């Protein structure tokens, strides 16, 4: 088990749809353990594999003192909606109101390949929807209305973490001898 670095907004892995898990092997169990440990250390209410740079349909959740995981989730959403604050460990510091289904039934598998059902309302339902979105390359800012999304994007661009993980060109220490370059 290990705490691993969380990929941040701007990393292309967060925009790639993740592949279904086929092998329920030791590697998958290590991934679930790493997701759990990284989520709890953050701390966060959920974490999806692409946030650790792994393109597999796996997420963990942590709501009201209960911790779980789900592999290859298929969601059924209630028509009834909820409004409430949402954030994302890949977009540090941002919190916006985001509309979600109030209740969710999520079918999938545990890390051993046994069928698993996660069912919940409010924060658990929100977390399950948010993490399943990550598996489709969708981020919660995509779900905001136009005005809120604009404000969120501005806040992201102005965040001190934004763009840090990208390659940077070092400024040459050499004099340019008066040439404009
Ligand atoms: Ni997130």
C-alpha cells in the first residue's frame, strides 16, 4: 500500500475514458489499496483510478466513516435531484454547487470479482456519480452551468498549482547582447 501523487486538472489522463477491469488480480488489489490510502490521506470522499494515472474503471469512496470500492460500476440514478457543494482532489481549492441525482444504485464488482452493489443517497450518491464521471473522463466543472463553469475555469487558471506539472522551459541565464528574442 502506498500514498501516490494525485493527478491534477490539465493532466490528459483525467480526460481519457478508463477501460473496464478484466483481470481481478493482485495488481488490482494493490490499486484498490493505493486508492484507499491516498483518498484517506488527502482526505477525500472518493478517488478514481485515473486520478492516480491508471486508466481502469475502479474507484474508492469514504462517506460517513464508511470506506468502500467498486469496479466496473453501472449506475441507475433517481429522477429526484440534489443541490450541494462539490469539489475534486484533482482540482484543489475549488468548491461549486453541482446538481446531482439524489439517489444512486451502482452495480459492479469488488476487487475479487464478486458482484457488489453500492446504494446510497446524498453525499454517497454524489461521490459515486462524481467518481464514475472520472472513469468517463468527465470532471465536475463540466456539469456546472455556463456562468459557474466560466468562473471555475478562471479560478483554475489562477490557481498556483495549475500548470506546475507541465514541462517548463528554463530561462537562459546568458545575456542576449541586446537582441530581442
Ligand atoms: Ni474528483
